[in-house]
C-alpha cells in the first residue's frame, strides 16, 4: 500500500498580513463599489435619494420625464383652482368667515376625491406590470434586495402624489387672505392628505403584489379605496373641525398604521417564490379556497361561471361567446370574481339601510358605482389581451365573421356584469315592499307605481352596463395595453358620470338658492346615471315632501343607447376592415 503523506499548510510569517476569507473579500468589494457610487453622486442626488435605490431612480426618471406627468399635474391644479374660483365668497369682509370655512372644506374634499381617483392608477400596476412582462423573476434574482425593490416601487408612486398635494400650497395661501382660517387647519389638512396618499398608495401596491393581472389589481383597489374615501367625505361633511390638526391626526395615524402593516405583508409575500403558471377555474382546489367558493357545475354558480362542455356546439351558437364565457374570462381562476362578490355583498348590507329610510335612490347609486368598477374590468381587455399574446392576427384570419367576434365578446362581458349587479342588487326587491318617497296612497296603486319605478331603475342600470361595456371595448381596440385601456375608460366614465354631479354640488354649495336655475342644471347633467336615478321618484328633505324633480332619465337612456350604438358600430367597422385587409394581404 502506498504511504499516506499529510501536507500541512504553511503558516504566514510573523508580521505578514493575514489572508481574508472569501466572505470578507466579497463584503469589501461590495463596500468599495458602494463607496465609488456615493463619490460619483452630487449633493442634490444625495438629498433626493436618501439611500441607494436603483428601482426608485429608474421609476422616477421614467415617470417624471413623461408628458403624462405634466398634463396630469396641470389638470390637478386647474380643477382645484376652478373650485376655489367658483366657491370664492362674494359677501362683505365682515360676513366672509363662514363662507371661508366652507371654501376651505370644499377645497379639502376636492383633494380627497382627486387623490382617491389618482392613487390606484399609480400604484395598482407597480408589481403586476413586472409579472405580465415576465420580468419579476429577473428582478428578484438580481443583487437588489426585495425590500429595496418594494420601497422603490412604492415611493415612485407615492412621491408623485405627495408632489401633487404640496403643489397646491399657493392655492391655499390665497384662501388664507379670508378671515376665519388659521395655520392649525392648514396643518391638519395637509397631514390628512399626506396620510391618505401614503395609505391609498399602499393599498394599490398590496393589490399589485398579491394579484397577477393589472386590471384585477386596479379594480380591487378602486373597490377598497372609493368606500374609504366616501367615509372620509362623510366625516368632513359631518364635523366642521375635521381638517384641524388635533382632529385630523387620529385618522391620519390609523391610515399610516394600516399602511405599515400592509407594507410588511407585501415584503413577506415578495420574499416567497412566484408561480408564473396561473391556474384555470377547473384546476382550482376548492378545499384551499377561503370564504366564498364557486362550483361551476351547480346552480346558480353555473349561471355566473358555466363549466367547460366537451360536446359539439350547435350550429346556431356563437363560438366566440362560448369561448369567452367558459374559458377566456376564467382562464386564470375565479379569485377576482370571488373577491368582488364578497366585498360588494358586505357593502350592500351597509347601503341596505337606505331602503328602510325610504331613500332607495342612494342604494341604486351604489349599484351604479358597482357597475362602474366591474364592467370596465371585464371589457377593457377584450382586444388588448389578444394583441399582447400575439393572437389578434389569428383571430382576424379565422372563419368567424367580425360580427360573431364583436358580439361574442360583448355578450360575454355584459352577461357577467349584469349577473354580478343582479347578485348584489337583489335586495332592491325590498323596495317593492317597504315603499319609497311617492306621496300617493299605499295599497295596490302604490305597489304598482313602485313596480314601475323599479323597472325604470333596472333599465337605467342595464343601459349603464351596456354603455360601459361598449366604451371598454372601444378603448381596448384602440389602445396598446390593457392598463392604458382601463385608465382611459375610467377617465371617460368619470368625465360623463362624475364631473357633472361634482359641478352641480359645487353650485348648490356656493350659490344662493334663489339664483339657481335648477331645471337647467338638471338638464346639463343628463349624461350622468346618478342624475337619472335621482329624477325617477319624489324626494324628501326632512319631513317635507318636495315636488318631483325634473325627469331626466329618458334623456339619459337615449344618450346611453346612442353612445353604445356608435361605439359598437365603430368597433365592428374597424374589426371588419382589419379582417378584410388581412385577408387581402394573404
């Protein structure tokens, strides 16, 4: 046998430098690189970037250099400046104190509304865009830590919102000329607004972290943010001192605490592996689902999400409609659908009290808001998803006629929105039993009148869903991405539905009642379903029954039907033109 020879390492000579371990070498090299980067930065960069965050640097350089940032900033300041100009008191200096407080409260409420509308658009797609582009795995495997990635994504959306908030300080300084305002109210307002921007931005980032698609994240974020904003608006209307510092610090503290908890949850989720394979509805494990469970082969779940059928389609059926309703919409599971049902059912219980208070129009307004959130979420990706997956050309070259494609996608989206609205608004049937604000006698005649009003409410909701679906399909056809389609659709919906009502409310708050042309203002708001709902029945203020408002709902129904026909006609004509052009090219 060969003799084993042991070799002992040579000991370094006395006084010679000790060799460093590989871990020490890597740490020294990393510190040297960081030190080199810090030496290259200027004083402005050191102040602006408190820590080395390449994600934040990249996001801010991309966002702040775009034309959208400047246009949005201009619109934000223009709207608030117009609000201050319209609400500026015209009375004598001695009687301006109450008007000044009213102006300040309207200014704060306007900023709350704008922040609740804008914050989801900035943060709800921060992480989902990386998932949709298949870049999240590359980002997580880079030397950048998950906490740095999350903080960079979060600050890139929140810092712009905070910039919008503090850019309104010159407008507030003009309001300080009026008597009745002090620095305590200004500090309370901006403390509350900054906390709202931080918390609402964190809600959007949380949804973006836990969901895989931008339209799902954006819809759920709006479904959470808008009720919270409504609660803040109700408190601001109820308490005159809501914007003072000693009162505003409590809701601000609660929102900041909630934002911290959500940030820790996002950080924990980001450190876990992401599965790029999305399970279809048929592959979901019912035993692992929490809360509501959808079983697609049982009634009434099969009306909402029909199961796949292996039989041949009848000759009279639309293959595109069957594909969309059975496979496409639920191709990535039913989590989004289940969350919408659970959250909306909880909110419907809260708004159910208005039926017993004989204010059924408030409950119908809630249903209108629900359709505004749901219908665009299903319609805005009808064509953009085909474009993003590279299947639009294949769809153009199939044997299906363009009207089959357009009608199939439209009916699938409208069916889902109608069913969800009916599921949430089924409690509106109590209106037939408890009655409303009609001054007629009760009994059979009163029940028949309520049934007529009930039919009008359903017609308004159906027309709203059809218009929103057609609008979503239109922007899905002309947009390059689903996120762009959703933002444009929501913007136009707010322009038609929300802006007229906001201007009306501002006029009623700032102008004397004897100078208000009520009928002209009502007709100017005919594009809003909220005005149409409010014009159906009689209204009561306290115990006094006022006269029936101007009947606007027929004009709204005509507007919604006309716009829906124009939008769907354009979608059909464009798709047919593309199909003809593709066929000639081949």
